[in-house]
């Protein structure tokens, strides 16, 4: 066999090996090891949407629209951070100023609103049908009932006064409920996650290097937390048992580790929150999945949003960003709905 033939064989083998190492794209999700089929809800700057593993949008409701292929701006009061699909099939989502419930055909069922300078950002459906949100000006959890018409109670959030930012915008991000009925809240300026009970007692606090986003209490009792530069799984005694950092992801830029979902096999689905990215093309991956060995096993590229999910223009650069913060895994039985 001559040298030319050997070179051809070597190049073919090399290409095959590289292909095996590449993360599965949305189109390649089915059949990828450990990657479950299904769909997920995204709470992004301009609204809420549901996409499946193939990159198809099953539902979308947005505060702006596309014109000549470009998205319009979104008012600051309407910038969305958090969202859920409810067992009824309706959608619960929240912005800086309001929490709303939305039908699958895009009709607002009810709204709970607070005025500036406070901010809400987050919402959590409770087992009895009420909703928990946050008044970041007063730093109180607010439980609302009767379709947002009444406040059931307010729970004070213990904060370190010397570390409390003067502006409500920089005080908090997402709130999550634990299986025990306590509440985990991201305290932005304090760079920590805090757990409080129904009386507002501080039960647990864990610091992170910067910008805490969301936390989840796992079945094993540990807490998984996302912050701008990674994910941390910490035991109740604060011992870090697993960590993923930006530097562990070599395939594409990660801007802010946003909302996430951990699967039973240890894989984690993660939103890549692209707010204020600097150069075109940097935000090419919007959602990705890693396994326990920190290998990227699946990605959803920004091309899946083209012509469907508008995104919002960044005021200074004009680049279209999607600002995905909240993420909810809906599973393989998610029904399709019309977009609006």
C-alpha cells in the first residue's frame, strides 16, 4: 500500500474519531447516550416558550414580535425571568413587575403586579394552587392566592444589611421550593443562596463566587446551585461534592449558567444566559447538557430560534440576545400547543 493510500486512511479515521467526540446537536438528540427525548420550557427576556430536543418550538408567547426578521424592544417592566407550565396546561411566568398565568392560546388568566422600585422576577407554583413570588424592595416572599387578587402572607428574607444593594434589581434572582416546603433564594449582591422556612428563619446559607441564579434541593439532600461561572453541588455541611466551571466547557462560550434540570442519571440540562454578549456568534449555543464527567452530550443552537423565538436587541451593540434564565424540563409526554 503506497503512502497516499495510507494518508487517506489516516485522515478518514481521524475524522471519524473527532465526530465521536462532538456533542450531539438538537437534530442528533434521539439515540445519544443518556440523553432523554422530551421538551423543556424556557423563560427568556421576551417571554416563555417550549422547545423539544429536535429544536422545534411547541409553544411561544412573547412581549415583542419579529419585523423584517428583527425583534422589537421589550419594556423593562416586561423583561421575563422565570416560568413554569402548570399541571392544567396553563403557563405561569414572571417579569420585573408582574406574575401572570397564561392559557395555551395566549390569554392572560390573571396578573399580580407590584410597582417600581420593587422587582419580582421569580415565581413558584405551590401545591395548593397559590403562587410564591418576591418583593425585592422589602425583601419579603409574597404568597398570593385567588388568581393574584389577595396576598396570603409575607415572609421576611434574612439579609445581611451591610451587603444589601440599594437597588432592588441587584438583590435577588430565582426562588425555588424544596421538597420539605422551605424556600431557596438567590441573593445576588450577597453572592449567596439562602434557605428560609415559613416563618422567615434562616436555615442554610451557601456562598458562591458571583451572581447566584437558581438552586435545587436534590433527592440525596445536597443542593445544586448555578452561578454565573458554573454549577456547584454542595452537601448540607457545605462540602462541595461536584462542580462544573466555565473552563470545563471548551466547545463554546458559556456566559452565565442559568436555570437547569438534573436528570436521574446525573446529566444536567443548563440554560446559557447570553445577556450582554460582545461579539456576533458567541451565543451560538443556548441550552446544553452535560454528564457527570462534565462532557457536553447535547446542545440547542441559536439557529433553532430563527423565525420563531424573537429574542431582544441589546441596546448598545444591537446584537440579538435571548436571555434564558428560567428552565423547566417537561418530559417526553409534553403536548404540543400553538405559538402566539
